């Protein structure tokens, strides 16, 4: 049987999804053929499998970096600490060309470009294992080759804001 059409609009859907609190990540790789650093803020990150270790995230098919991530062999997922809010904003709203300006960079053990700032709550170096088209996004499943974690407070995203906002009803219907 085919799915029935949604009885809500995309604004309401977005608002409902926003009730799910997430962490915030910055995912980095390098472009081809120039090896330019690429990165963006992603909250759709989640765990998939423990053995073998796998994670997933989804990328808008409108993202300027889509083709580069599709062609990349590996990427690094940085789970941001609360202290890294400026990085989350820079990698979401800043121009791709300037996102890495003035930032220290390093390489993960398999050679993938990553942020040198080791305040991250965790990072995962992933082999780009599976890509799956899903509506207006592309789902990426990465096999984790290396990871690291700290015990600092993570950055949280909830109801369209970088915080756990109170669960009061908004003035609009959204
Ligand atoms: C908190 C937060 C979470 C985000 N999560 C995602 C996500 O999961 N997938 C996505 O495609 N875009 C997400 N975005 C939007 C991208 O970060 C943003 O569109 C970015 O500019 C895309 O970069 P690009 O077009 O240069 O590839 C998120 C933005 C914010 C602020």
C-alpha cells in the first residue's frame, strides 16, 4: 500500500521535529581536485551499529558541499562542546570559502582533515561507506575507523535554538 499524503505542512513538520533535542556536529572533509577544506554544521547525526561501528547523518541535496561529500573517501564528525557555539554558527551561516579562516587544522589517523581545536566533546573519523537518497536529503552512513571523546558539556540544539528551551507553547501555531 502506498503512503497517504501528509495532513500537515512542512513548517509544522519542522516544528514537531524540533521537539527532538539533538547534539550539534561539524563534519569536515576535503574537496576534489584541489583539497580545499569543506565543512558544515549537522544535527542529523546519530548512531547506527556498534559492531561494526557505524554512524549516520543526512545532508540536504541543495548543500553546496553535496558533491564533495559524495565523492569523499572519508570525513570527520566533530561533536561540539557547549563552548564551541561560535563554530556551530560559523559552519552553518558563514560562507563555505571562509569557514576555516584562522582555524587550526590537523589530520585524523587515516589522514582526513579535521579541526585542530580539541575542545570537541567527541570526534569520529569515518569511511564513507553508504549513501542513500531519501527525499530532499542524502543519508550518509559512515564506518568509524577512529574516535575520541572528552567529558566536557556538549552543545545542544532544540526547537530551533542552541539550548534546551522551555516547553511552553509558542504564540503561533508552530
Ligand atoms: C544546528 C544546525 C543543524 C543543522 N543540521 C543540518 C543537517 O543535519 N543536514 C543539513 O543538510 N543541513 C543542516 N544544517 C544546515 C547547514 O549547516 C547549512 O545549510 C550549511 O550552510 C550548508 O553548507 P553548504 O551549503 O556549504 O554545504 C544545520 C544547521 C544548523 C544551524
